[in-house]
């Protein structure tokens, strides 16, 4: 059973990783039940936030304005996961920090406590944890694909655990499970708080049901098929901007963030509604 992992939660503009985008990323390195580092950021994803999502999360267009774009935010998350590799590449420095009981790049060590090995964050060797983790993983995977990056990981899903361990609980949503277990949560539907709650649910269920259902608490390879994606072409950017300008369309979409297929669909939609460019 895992004692070191990354608890992850995302807020998104919708439910489809192919068509929607990440709004907020919250992640925590957890070691032996303790938070040792966090990563949290809004994402200016380039598309307007639906009103229903604002009502659910409280996140508005104004709140994300000026935040890192999707590429910056996702790469920041990757950097966060890769901090452990840096630790292993400099063992002398790690021992020095451990002995001093200092915190550095996601590590907390009590004075005098021994340094223990941590998972290599590359090639999916670190473990992700979340509530309904396949949902969050699929958004990360699609976001990576749009940047031309591959991404693989193993994972632990507290929703799957709750379905087995808490059969009497009718609904297994994060807020229902945390309330049932008496785990306090301040800000539901905010990424970092939800990630923290998921980690506390895992620690509680592992403690109470780990011996009864050991297989539930073993990380499994995550699976998500992503079609090949290509970035928007320069000719598409020019044509799309000309269409928007010609038809005087108000659009908050950041054209440069679109994939080639998304740009094609947007062009087709504008042409079907407004017509082609007027020469």
C-alpha cells in the first residue's frame, strides 16, 4: 500500500476532456499521511467559463484572467511531479536537508529522521491519487497531448475504494464520502481542497479496510486513449481571425490554444452561421 503519492484534483469547464479545458489544478505530495508540498494554480484556458461551472465552483472569468495558460500550468504540474528526481540526483544534499529537518521542494523531514527512498517521478513511477481519478487523469492526458507530450502514470481512486468499503452509503461523491467519514472540508469544488480531502479519505479507508481489501489499495496503471492531435496551423489562425473580424463576432477564445481539429470545427461553425469571408 502506498505511503507516498500525489493527490490530484482539477476543476474544468465541463465533462469532456476532448472539448473542455482545465480551470484549476490542485496537487499535493503526501508522505506517510502528511502534506510535504503543494501545487495550486488557476488556468487561463482561453475559453469562457460556462455559468453552470461558475455556480458550481465559484470560479469566474475574472478570477482566471492573467493566470498561467494551459501549457504553463500543465508544465508546472509536470515540474512539481519531477521534484523527487532532483532529490535522488543529489543524495548528499538530501541527507544534509534531512539531518537539518528542513523543507525543500516537496520534502518534509523531522530532525534526526532517516531519509527514505521516494518514487522516481518519470515513466509513471510516482502514483497519482484522486476521487474519480480517471476523470482528472483524462484531462491531464489530453492537455499533454495538445502540447505534443506523452503522459503515463499509475493511480489510486478513492471513489472505487468507497464503492467497495462503504456499501451502505448511497452516494459516493467526494463531499458525501467525506461527510460520512467525518472528514472536514472547507471549500468543496476547489482543486487543492478536494485533493486534500481525497488524500484524507484514502488514509482513513486504508487504515480501516487495508487488510480486508489489500488489492484496492495497490496502484494500477491508468488508461486513457487520446487521439493524435496537431496544433492549429498558421493558415487556420489567419483565416479564423479574418472570419471573426469580417463578421464582427465577439469571441473570448484564444485561437492559438486550439488544435487543428478544433480550429476546423470553429471555422465550419462560423461559416454555417455567418457565411464565408466577403471579398
